[in-house]
């Protein structure tokens, strides 16, 4: 009983700063468990003006849907941009809009199309870098998630964490750190061929 009480107390202590602290938020794992990456990207896309084009992209290039699913598994629907918009919604929208522009410009060859999609999908690395994620594990110890080390929900389940705590980094990450996170992000969500397309045909967007 003592161990259980200690575990509850540790989780309560870690969650407490979220109350009234603008730079901290708590994400109950049970809210994420109700869905999964497939549902998350569906919800991020439904009723958006670019929904049809996105579905067409994914039908023609299943690798792009796979990359989007991988990104969703790492950031979940809860990860916010600085203005509060869900990062997953922003990333998918940016990827699809850039693909639409490429098609409009006649840049329909595979390398360019895939490259601009991935550029848009991963361009908001700064919003990823702003937050650090932690949680209290089944033994009452605080664990910290390393960005893109493994899918966030899988990491939490492996440690027995039932409440994720997202805190704005203080100080904010330096530009070199953001670049490093984006590089890791690209490698983790896309395969080597598609990463090559990004670097060769859309390195600057």
C-alpha cells in the first residue's frame, strides 16, 4: 500500500504545476489510447479544404501516408504549436499545400512531389523542440522522453506512465538544436529513398 500511495503522490506532484502554469500541460494517456495514428491523421484531415487532395496524395504515394502516420505516432494529436494549433494538423496542412503548389507549377515528378511533402511535414521542428515530455513511471521515478527516440504512446506504456507532462523548454532551444531535431525527425518518419528526394529536390522547400 505504501508503494502505491508513493506512486500516486509522485504523479500528483509532477502534474501539479500544470494547474495555472501557462508553460505546462498534462496529457492523460487514456485519452490517447482511445485512438491511434490512423485515427489521429483522419481527425486532423477531416473537413479541411485540402482533404480530397491529401487523400489523393496518399493513394498515389502510400509512402507519404506512412510518413504521416509515423509523425503522428511521435507527436500525437496533443502536441501544440506556439499559437495553440495542434502540430499534427499544421504539419499535414503544410505538407499537402506545398504538394498542391508543386503540382500547380508542373513539378509532378516523384522526387519533387515527395520532397516538398516531406519538407512541409517536418518544417515545424521548432514547435517540437519547444517542449520536453516527461512522466512518472510505475516505480514512481520521473522519466523523460528523448525527441523521436520512439513513439510517444509506446514509450509511456513501456514505462507504465499514465500521465504525460509537457513543459515549454527554458531556455528555448538554440537554432542548432532545432536543426538537429528536424534532421532526426526526417530520418525517423521517412525511408532512405524519400529522405534522398527531400535533400535533392526540396532541401529549401
